[in-house]
């Protein structure tokens, strides 16, 4: 009788372990929230590229010639899921750090809301927005920025177009 109870207890323990084991492995699916694959990994790296920046009056009349230059963009993962850090180095002299929220291959800059906009010998505080995209097949990044302010009934807009190719 003692052997039968021991066998029954052992059988119950074995079934419980199998159930718990199957539940824990069945819950982990590829690409799910518990997945070991982070989609940001494919975009991390250093991108070399160029930029142009142009200031417009009332969104149509160029107020200056386009300002061209070179840029190096270093992309790293942020601590928060779906966020990345973009470190931009313009013309090997001016550095800018941005945080972006990633959705699939597109992103928006979430931590910069204003930027100085120089025009006519004065500097204005302009509202800043930026969005971009990673083009995985070409190992490229694009970033489009806008700084805009309304001054005495005139809209001043500075648009930046940045592109880079992963090293």
C-alpha cells in the first residue's frame, strides 16, 4: 500500500512538473514581448552622411541659400524599450543629442521641442519637430527637421534634411 501511495505521489509530481514546464515554454513566442530579439539592434551603429538646412519665409520663399554640410550619426539603444539615442555631429564640430521613439522602421524625436532660429540679425525661439526613417535594405537613415516661429505676422521656418549610410 505504501508503494502504491509513493507511486501515485510521484506520478502527480511528474504531471505537475510537465504542466508547469509546458506552460512556461508555450508562453514565449518569437517576436513577442519576452523575446530575446530587440528590433532596435538592426539600426544601432554609425552613419556617415550629409545635411542641408534652409530658412523659408511663409513656408515658400527661401530666405537664404541652402546650408550644406557633413554629419555623422551615432545610433544607440536607450534604456526604455522602443527608444533610441541619436548623436549627431555636424561638420566635425557641433554635437546634438536626441532621443527618438521607434515604431517599426520610422521614428520621431521626443525630447527636443524648441530650437533657436536666426533671421535678420535676430534669434527667435522656434517650435521644433523631427521625424525620420531607417531604410534597412540600404543601411540608410533619414531625418527631417522643422523649426518654426511666427514673428510679426510672418512665419519663419528652418527645414533640415539629413541622410546617412551605415559604416
